[in-house]
C-alpha cells in the first residue's frame, strides 16, 4: 500500500513538474502572430505597438492604416531589388501615415542605421508602427535589439521571437548581439 501511494505521488510529481515546464515554455513563448495581409510578405504582429514584415507593396498601406498603424519604417535600401521606397512614401502620405526610411544593409548593417531604426520604434508618437525589409530578417534583428535593451528580455527569448518573425541570418544575429553588448 505504501509503495502504491509513493508511486502515485511520484507520478503526480512528475506530471506537475512536466506541467510547470510546459507552462514556463508557454510563458516565455513569443507573442508574435503571423497574419496574412495581401501585399505584405511575412506580416507578424508582435504586440499592440509593433508589427514586422518582409517585402511590402504600396497597395498594402491603406490596409495598415485601417488597422490603426500610424507609421511605416522601411529598412530597404534604394538600390535593393524590389525596393519601392518612393512609392511607399507616397502611399503612406495618401493614407495619413508617417513613412520613415532607414536604409540598412543586410550584409553589413551599420550602428547608425540600427540606432535610427530603434529610435523610430522607441518613439511612442509613431505607434503602432510597422517595420519591414525584403524578408523580415533585418526588422526582426532590430526588434531583437529593442527587446533586449528596452524590454529586458534575455537573449533566448528575444532570439526565439526574432526567428519566428523571420531572422535567418547568422550575421544579423551577431550584429544584434554585438549592438546590445555595446549599448547595455
């Protein structure tokens, strides 16, 4: 009888620990929600104030405005294939949105471009804000930096969210971590 009680208690303890582990994972899981928005590749709403995405067409801007976004931050360089920054600026103005162009190289991002992009995310007057590039990788790296510096997230949590948004470049991850280390 004592053995059965001990086994039941052990089984219950294992289940409780397993449940707590699952809840802990869920608790630190990212809140990023992928949505299908015509004209936006990899649109991901990360919280009420920020959304990230990849390649965005001017035809999608009115939809962002109707969803309550106030600003659009483009990290695309003008010479980049598929970049339509001028058209995006015009579409944003027509929809009553602010367009902020912060060119950022995917291969060799600069301290200045990262700081400018972070400034746009930190400026509450821009919220809600949509930040994008060609795939979402640069936008995810910038958000990773913000999460670690401003929101107090640890590297693992910030990186998990960034990957769910589209961060796939080891060099952008390294850049983000180096940036955070320099600005703590």
